[in-house]
């Protein structure tokens, strides 16, 4: 599942995100959502979240 819709992401969800510093390479970082930072219902590059370890990135994949 892609991370472009805010309604599909919830706190505690396991996700893969692209961090700001990894946007050029597209490297994914896995983590658990601590806070959803994007207020809009959708974002074409992925909903921005803060992971439990404090890293911030845009959601690319939502894991079940």
C-alpha cells in the first residue's frame, strides 16, 4: 500500500519512509509512526510522519 493518503496511515503503523537526506537515492527506512505531520488528506510524494525514533520522512510503503 502506498502512503499518499492520510486516512490509510495511523499512529503505530509499520511503514517505510524516505528521509529528506535520502530523497536523491530513494533509500527506504523502516519504522513505526509516532506522529502524522501532514495535515492535508493526500500528498503526491507521501504523507510526512515522525517515526518513534525521531526521524522524519515521507511514507512510501505501509506494511500490514
